C-alpha cells in the first residue's frame, strides 16, 4: 500500500523542480545583463525618448475639437492618428507614424488623403521634439513639447507667402476610447 502523504510530497517536489528548471532555462537563454523574459535583441532607440507622447490627447476650443492618439514605441515605430471636428463633422484627419530613418527620427504624415510627407528630426530632448521639412509648403516644422505628465503643447509653423505663421495645439491627456 502506498503512502498518500509521500506521493503528494513527491508530486509537489516534481512540480517545483520542473518550474525551477523552466526558469533556469529561460534565464540562461537571455543575453548577459538582460532580465529574464526581456527581448535579447532590444536596443535603445531615439523613439524611447518619446514614450511620453504615447496615449490619447485632446485639444478643444469653442466649436472645434482635435483628438490625437499615439501608440507606444514598438517594432521600430510609433503609430498615430488625429481627427478634427467642427460643427459636428470631421473637417480633417491624419495618419501618422514616427520611425527611425538613418539614425534620426522621422515624422511621416498623411493628412486627409494628401500625399505622404516626411519631416526629419531637427531637435530632440527629454521634453520636446522638433521635426522639419524645409521644402514643404506649410508647415515646415512640427513640434511636440511635454508641459506636464498630462499636457502637451504641439505646434506647427512655417512661412506662407513669406509670412511666418504658427498654430498652437495645447493638448491634455484623456482616456483612450
């Protein structure tokens, strides 16, 4: 006759040993200096400095609302989109992405079905990023600046017929739908 307590203890010991083996194997598969379960091929990217931009943002003024949403950096890019609503209807929309091209960030915009335009990183810090496309009609520069964890100031600027123009979009963080 078998001892039920001994059988239970042996079964538990086998489970603990199996788990310890799996964890050990998982750890030895990692690169030195990485934590278990982290991607061994992940490297620092300029995109990591824009983590603060990920999420949903809102700019509102009387009769006008602009919503902008950014996915967190992953797979070498951030994906975004925006929609502007006035008078109860969408007046413009934009598909966006930020990716690394030749070691620099690139802001690629496709506004309301227009041709794709690429703005290259002109300045980058922990709190702001400036993208520029001097040859573009308007805007020639796009800037995002983190004002606080819940607010971002975005603006577009450039020359229109020789006159300098700036349009600001103070945005607050909102819950993503």
